């Protein structure tokens, strides 16, 4: 996006990384399914899913930026099912 070149380096085969092995998908409130699909409900569900052990400020920060990130990935051509 800003004309920068990026290299990712790993000690193991790239498709064996935790991200590639995770099967949870991506969650973001895009307000395209239900009226209650909001940043607040996404934040609460994430906090609850962490058994209230997650950093709630960090979770709120992350959840508030998820919609923009998912839309950006979609515009770049990332496949979503």
C-alpha cells in the first residue's frame, strides 16, 4: 500500500505456522448480518471467550479496527468463504 517491500522469515515451513493451522477464521462486525452485529458485541464476545483474562483495552482496540481490516483484505483479493 505504501510502496514498501516486506520479507517474512520463519524457522519452520511457512504453512506450519500457528496462523496457517488455526481454523477459527476471521471475525469482524460488518453490520451485514444482524442489527446486533456491533463492535460492542464483538468486544464482549471476545472478552467472554477469553474467560475475562484478556487485556480488555487491547481487545476493544482490536475489535474496533477489525471491520476496516477485513474490508481492506477483501479489496486486496483475500478469499473468504
